[in-house]
C-alpha cells in the first residue's frame, strides 16, 4: 500500500515551511492577537478611536421590550456587539427604559415609540418588510436622535439587530446606516448530514456539534452560538440529522433530545427539522409494512407527528431521502414519490409542518432512452409528478443533476415543475472540492446556479425566480448541506467559514453578488480595510475556477476517488454500478472525450426548456466550461481559443495549478494584516492545496494522455510520476464517510 | 426499542433546571468570567493585588540560555505564566542577558551563573535531582536576589519552570518557594486509544486530537498545548494510536504524520510511541508470515525500525496488544509472548527503543484449574515467562486482573515477575465509570493500587515499589489510557481534567497522596481559596466510593451494559464467551452471590504472595470492599456491620445514590465561586449522574432481588420500575466504540 505523501521529504519540507512561517512571526510580536476562529463573522473587535467615539455617542443605550426570548436575544446581541466594538464589557452597555438621545430602540410595528417623528413613513417602510424583514434608520423620539430597529415581528427585530451590527463592524458611520430588507424565500435551511453516533457524512470539521449522547440533559452552550451565527444570516431552519437516517431518530429518546436543541434554537427563529427513514415504523416493529397507502402506516406517522409536536410545537417537518442510494422508499411497495411524500405531508399538515422530499434519485430509470444517463433520471421520475404533491410538500433538488460537482449546469428540474414548490439543495461542505483543505469559495458556484436562466415558458426565468415562485406562485426555499462541525473554528478552516456565510446571505437574498458577499465576509472576518479585503476577495473570487481547472475542467465531472471523493481517480472502472465509475462520465478514449447528452447520445439536453436545450445541443453554442458535460468530442476539436481540445484541456490543468500559486502569493502579502494563528493555518492549507493541485493535474494528464495516445503539447511539463503511481495511492482513513 | 430517558418529562425537567440555573446567574453578573476549560490547570489568572506586587518584585525578568528548543519552551512558559499572573501581556516580561535583582534564572548544572553564592550547596542538591529533576530556590548572584531554576538537563529546567509556576498559581509567596524533585519512574506515558479515522475507542471527549488526515503538512497548534499540559505534570511519553492497531500505522505516510507530531512534542520532553499490529508486515504483503522466529519477519521489523528512526531519532518504541481479544500475535504461530516481544525488542534495541508488551490476555487458558476464571489467565500466561524477556521489554499490566473496574484488587502479576520491568496500565478515561458524565475522581483508585502491598518475597513491597524496581532493580513505568479528545475542555468535563492531572502527578510521584493532588488541582482549576478547594476536594474524595457503591459494591464487577459499558446490565447471560457475561462474574442465585476465587473455586487467590493469598482466602480477613471478588457467599452471610450480605448490598446501593445527592448539594454551595459556564456544566452533569445512580441502584436491586428471592430490607424504597423495564433499555449510539 502506498500513499500520497512521500514521507520524510514531504514532512521535512512541511516542518521547514512551518518553522520559516513561525520564525517570521517572531519578529512581528506586535501583530494582531491570535484568533481561533470561533467567533466567525461576529467578532465585534474594538473599532479604531474615531469611529469608536462616534459609535459611543450614537449608541448610549438600548431600549427594548423584554417580554419575549427573541427580543431578549436581540438585546443581548446588541449589548455583546456594542460592548465589543466600544471596547467595554457588556454590562457597561446600558438598558434604557425610555428612548433618550443615542438610544438604540427596538420597536415592533404594533407598538412604535410614542413621540416618534415621521411614524407614517416608518409604517410605510414596514409594510414592505414582511414577516421577517426589518427597517433600520436614524429617527427622532420626542426630538431625541435615536437608532430605530423596527420590524413587524420579533424575529425581524433580531435580524435587524444583526444587520445593524454588521454594518457597524464593516465600518459604516452610525448616522449613515439606513436599511430595509426582507428575505426572498421563506425557507432557508441548513441540512446537517450528522449521524446519531456523532460522525458526520461528508463532514470535514470534526464530529457533529450535536452531542446526542449527552442530550437532552446536558446542553452545550455552543448550540446557542450556532443559533446566533445562523440568525445573523437569516437562516431559519436546521435539519439536524443525516438524510441517510436511522429509524431511532424518531424514538421517544431522540425526540426528547431534538426538543432540547429546539428549545435553544427557538429564540433565534430557527425551526428544527428531522430527516426520516422511510421504513421507520417497520424497523421499530410498530407496523407490518411501510407502504404509504396502508392506513396503519399513515396512522403511525400521524401519531408520531402528534408526539413530536407535543414537545416541539414549532417543529418544521421532515426531510426525506427515499428510493435513493439504497434507502427504502415508497417504490418498494409499487408507489411513487408523490404517494410517499403526500402520506407524510398529511401527518404534518395539521401542525403546519412540511415535507422536503429529495429528488436525488437515479434508479431505476423507466425511459429506456435515458437509462444510460444518470443525469437524466431524477427529471425522468419527478417531472411527471408535477402537480401531484400536497401543498405542504417541497421537492428538494440538488443544484445540478449529478452530485455537487465543481461545476454542473443547473438541474433541469428547475423550471420544469411549475406546480410544485422547489427547494434548492446546495452543498456547503466541500465533498468534491478538497474538503477543508482547499480554499474554494463557493459564492460564485451558488450564484451561477441561482442566476441560471431556465427559459421556462420561453421567458427569462432564473432558478432564483423559480424558487421564489415566479412561475405559478409556488414559493420554495433553499437548503445547504452544512459544513459545520465541532472544530473550534466550526468549519475546519477559516475560509470555509465564508461558504457558510455566503450560503446564508444568498439564501436570504439570492440576487446578491457573490463578490459583494465575499467583501462583507472578508471585512468581518479579518478587518474592514481595503489592504486586507481586496486581496482576500481576489483570492476567493478566483478560487472556485482554479479548483474546476485543476480537477475537472471543460465540463468534466465525477472523477474523484472512490468513496472519499478527495483526489483524482479518472481511471476507476470497476465499481458495482456503471454510473459510479468516473469512466462512465468522461468516456475518454482514442476517439475523444466527454458525455454525449445530445440527441445522438442520452438526449438529456431535451430536459431543458427548448431555448436552453438548443444551446446545449450544439458544441458551438455550449459554454466552453460545460462542453464535455454535453458533448463527446474528438481530441483535435478546435476550441474558441484556437487550441485543440487536448491542448486546451492540458492548459486548463496548468492554469488551475498556476492560480493556486497566485493565491499563495497573495496570502503571503497579507501576512502583516492577519493574526499569526490564522495566517499560518491558511498558509499551511494553501501549501497543501498547491501540492494537491499538482497531483490532480499530473494524475489527470497522465491518464488522459494514456487514453488519447497524444503527446503533451509543446512546453508542457510532464507529470511528476507515471500513471501507475497515481493509481496506486489509497486513502483508507479519509474523513467524511459518516 | 426503548431508551433510558423518558422523553418529554425528562426533557422539560432538564430545561427547567437549566433555566433555573441560568436565572440564578442573571443576578450575579459580577461573577468570574466564563471559562471553557481549554487552559486546564495552566490558567495563570491574575493574582490578587498584594501577591501580584510581591511577584512583580520577585520576577523582574528571565535570564535563560536560548540555544535549545526545550529551554526556549521553558522560557516561553515562564513568560506566559508570569504575564498571566501579573496581568500583563507576555511581551512585557523582560528577557535579561544577565541576572539582576529579581531575575528568574534558568541554569544548567554545567553552567551555573558566575557569581552564584553557595554554588556548592546547589551542586549537592542537583546531585540528587537526576536526569529529569530540578531544584528551585531563592539565591544570590553577585549579591542580587534571584529565583534559580536549576537542573542537570534541559527537560529538568522545563519541569522546574512548571513546578515553580504551579506554586505561584497556588498562592505560594515567591520568596518561600524551595523545590527539589525528581520522578520516581523513567517512563510516564499516556496511551491514546485513538484510531486513524479519528474515532477514539473508549473516548468520551470528542474525536482524537490527532488530525491524521491533515497531518503532516497541516499542524494543529493544539498539539503544542497538549505537550505543555503533559510536560507540566512530567508525562514524557505518548502512544499515539489505539492498541487495537491498524497495519497502516507503519506505512510511510503514517510514519511521516507521526514524525510531524514528534517534532511538536520533542521540545517538551515527550517521546512518541506507536501501537503496532502484530501482523503488520503480513497485512502490508511484505512478508509471507508473521511468525516471530521467521528471519524474514525479524528483518522486516528491523528495517521498519530503521525507517522510523530516520525521521524520529528519539522514537520511544512499540506498544503491543497481541493474542488478546481477537488481535493476532505470536501464539498464532505456536510461539509465546516472550518470543514475540523479544523479536520486536531486537529491532528497536539498536535505536534504544523499548517494547511495552501488554499482559491483558485471557485466552486460551492452559491450566485447567484456572480455565474457569478470566482473572487468573494473564498471570497464568505471563508469570512463567519472567526472566525470558529482553532488557528493553516491559510487560504492561492493567491495575487489576479484569478490566478497569470501579474497584479491583491489584493485579497478581505485580510482585510476581521480579526479573521483568513492569508498566502499570491505568485507565484515565472512564470506560466503566460513567464516561464524562459522572464525576468520579480516580486519584484514590490509582493510589489504592499503587500502595497495595504485594508482600512479594514476604516483605513490604507496594506496587509502586515494584514498578520502581525495588525487587531486582528492574525499573518499569506507568501508563494511563488517556481521556483526552478534541472537546474544547480536552476531557469532556471539567472534573475529568482532574483525572489526567492526577495520573500525571502520581506517575511522577507514586507516593503522592491523592487528596493532596486533588487540592492542587482544585486550586489551579478554580481558585486557591479554601472556600472553593475544601468542598471541591471533598466532592472529589467521596466520588469514587460513591460510584463503586451505586454500580458494583462489595467486590462485584463487570456488570455494565454490553459493548458500551455504561449502565447496569447484571442480567446479561447470552454473549458468545462465558466470561463476557456479567452473570459469569457475580454468580448470583438463590444460594448467594460472588465469585469463589479460593481453593474451593478458581483458586486465583493462590496467584498472590502467600500472606496476601491467605488474607483473601478467608471472608473474615478479606476487606469487605473486595468480598464478592473472592468469595461466593450466602445472602444471609453476616457482615462486619452486623447486617446480612443482602441488607448490606442494598445499603451500599442506597449510600451511593445518597453520596451523589451530597455532591450535588456541595456543588450548589460553590455557585458564588465558580464562573457560570463551568458551574452550569458541572451542575447538569451531576444532575444526570444523580438520575443514573438511581438507575444503577434500582436496576441492580430489582435484578438481585429476583435472583435472591428476598424481600427488600425494611424501609428501603422499591425500584422505580420493574426489572423488565431496565432490561429493555438499549443505547445503540453510545460513544467510545472506536
């Protein structure tokens, strides 16, 4: 057995790098104090002198009702935030019974302060803020200047408080802050693929934050900080357990544990949901079948829902992975997905809960024409069910039709189910993108999908608008598979915090620009200083394309190592199902490379709206970055650049590696501005990413060269090793198996 | 399937308790700042005003060589510690080129400061300090008063620095501190049962601190804090991986990862060791057998040792679990444990490494007389091999002959192998003692074993003296199975930190009194204030006997739940091997209860020295707390208390529960003196321990009542549930399976 790292040399190199890095710091003892990342983007570090004085004058105290846990949470956050920004302890932030000059006033629309000037204008603004939005503005109460955080609901007050603190952290002058915002989607949910034994499927940040064993009687204070971080972004739901669910999740003991978590999250506007295993009642030996049309089964689920709601009155509902990758489901009984989803939905409906039913299925195909293309199978099963689902069912669709690849075209189901509310499922954890080691900012990936124009109905219709119900008014939501674990910094690396942040911000406002989101995050996480923000954002914005280039350029996909999905394994051809093998997806041979999804192949392009289908059907109109997703082309196919496909492929691999070089160089220039601890951690990860980008590039070029039989383009560096070396590497203890 | 916690009621109770606790704190905002426990006993919080001034005068700067990493580590710790105690930042602790008034001087024996008064007296003291000891005293250099930390070696300087800081933290006046100390044993080792996938067998504090996946190139700063904590106690070895080892541990990739850890630990005097799987070369397909007498096998191990030492020149050696609980070993090839250990020892000997060969074996017995008693089997296999082991082999013996029970008599092998150096193996993690939930201070358990008088040779001969080589000069060592994980507070609970601390302190000085160690720990962990220390120590000192009483009083043992070993399961009788079943150990029936290990039974008592064997052979001279370990007695056996055995058993169970009540009450009185975060966490755990003590008591009484057929003694409360309830509980996701 061999491994990637070649031992002594690699280790000594790493030790030297580390020594060198630490040595450099020894001469910079006056730099920022070390940070361990636990505070995320809610760091509230003291402002510089001048803005600190301005804030002290503009925030002399807080006036707020204290009658609900949510408003108390908002007040506590304001005290914490102001204390931090002002360099005080939070007990030095006064609570005011009445607004005075400089008071920060939390005001519900139904009880605006007496003496408020321009109250009608505020009411007009609040009319646009909906049930979760907020208005933040300077105002006068009995002539005294105050900061008003107003909303129609308590959760709006909490969201407004976080929004105001965000602006302050980013350096906005207190008297210039005026905000009016509300979320575009009602369901903004993190999906935890966390198991009951505390392992996390596809988790790279330690074990689950949920300590199921110690719950419900021992409650980790970390749950509160989790809730704060999510509420600061507007995330309002959490599915606590893995979609590959266990029947025991619905046992009385685990319902009690779930309720204890719900109690902590509730003041922060976060509902808990559970993933459920289809066959739960059967496995608990409480029914004789799991057939959704069996009345005893439906009755069991109704009773179970009643039981859950008795202790969790605001329970959100169920997430279901059924008839997918070995999970049981209604098809085991000759029923379809709608039969299954609706049965559960009827159990939840009396309690206003929802079912999020996943469309991630790829067996067994029923249309022979699409039997050969896994990418076509979810559409094939779900599109015909459009309109057959109960009102409280959402169909949850991954952003692309395969599986969270570095790049996929948007899933063809978006726009194709106008009568069904859809949930977007993004993956925030980087299963296929270098775990917590590689710096890959996912904002551009999320944005690319959300802005994809489905042309549904022959009109402009972005995926974001589909989710928001622009087709038939069926409003959906957005889910992200969490990258959160018990690591001190929550996500395993500093920059992976940005993916949690970007997911939350885009879930709230899918039209936000991912670069603007990166700017916010960089300012909050390091410092609102252009010398920091500009290079950090530049690194972030080039990072995703870099990973695409060194992993799977030009529309290639699913070439990662078996099981763990970490490194390159384009050669794998011996797995049980054809569509688990990388060779199934890239189809590289002497004749060319790529998956023909046009009419001459699987015709999966036909699942898109006609305008989109036509564009993807022709290599000339297919975006180059998706070329090999849709087309099988000869190695000498001429690319828009003028290069042959082979030369272009190699150039992309090289460019990916070069981009990591550039990111490393940018980070080194940031050394004076970042605390040593986070600096060294990121530097170590970038160095490893650089090695592994080279590994990806070398292994893929070596393999595709063997398939193509072509020489390397002139001037291109040969892979460091022969192909056999890369094929021999194995990683038996990779994290994330769950 | 049913579970322990009865859902809604238990949860609501917990929520109310928590709310009440937090509510109380709301009125105490001026209390100590929250602590998360990461700093362990190295908190270095600012001293009160008067002693702070005294220390400022007595520690004006540090004069130390800077030519070795170990002395640099000592200097860094002194700066960190003094800065904390003085309320400064560490860059405000001056480094002095020459001793001046108030300088803290780190001085090697070979280069004492010029101008030192009474240098000869110091040299005489240093002559008693050995290779790891130290002398700390006030001294004068050229007339200037200084604090001298002197040692024969660099590690002595580090240990002396930690010892001095400990005294300062405990409130000692700087001018009164005079220390001379050296360790009694040369090997003081933590055994990590950490797997390569980062799970931890019998770990209850999160996943492994070793991030094998990210090593060697990404090095967690936590490794340094781990090293500091261990060095502060004098622990000088760490076995990094589980004794149930994987072959891949010795692959080049994992040797490189190990080397990266060794690089971090080395300055702190900690050598790394690895657990090795006997069949490693065979499984790596590099030999055709694992027969220890096959020259190719021996050559493989010699080459592997060479490979390890090339990158880890101070590698400590191997820990081996062979022919034990399914692990392969030399007996698979008809060889014995000495054959196996010596083959490995010869591979390590050229590099001065050692083999720690575990005696935890219990199959297959060769003496028919002892075939029926697992407690006798390790002695049976190992005692005849005394004198057959190479010089660099240590036989590692668990403290008792079964498996880390709440109470066991000392293992009969101690004293019975005078020609073989023995390692004590304690378990610091509480596999059988309530995980990280129950507060059980293990100091008294360690002390009880270390002070057990083996009467080997008919003379006083404590286990501690056996380890120190008092029999034939064969000096052994001491190992503890670590309770350390990635939990923020390292050990899963505040009070479990005390078990790491006590293990380390007793490993250094096995004669230390466990109450004195508890006083140190309490002072360091909370505050050196009698109002805190006295009740904390009282809780700690009664805690172990409380657990014995509510779990397995009067010498009962091994009645814990199958696999996870958490709750009570005395009824289990259906496991594959007879000696895996609780009924095998307690043998309760109509006729009585207990395991007859006298001549009428397994005669395991004969494995002790004659004086001890005689004492244990007679119920009248057997200590009551070990009675049922050695004797099967009728239920109406008259105890020294005058009660019948049955009444006494029930009384012990009740007393155990009462003791937890008392611990809870003591902790509540400590509320004003402990920060809210740690207070609440401990309070939650004690409340859970109270519930579970009741569970243990009720389940065991219900079961033994069924076996005995006797009525409950007068006035005794009946169990809350019928026996069937307790038997029905299951815990499929308990932690620690590894």
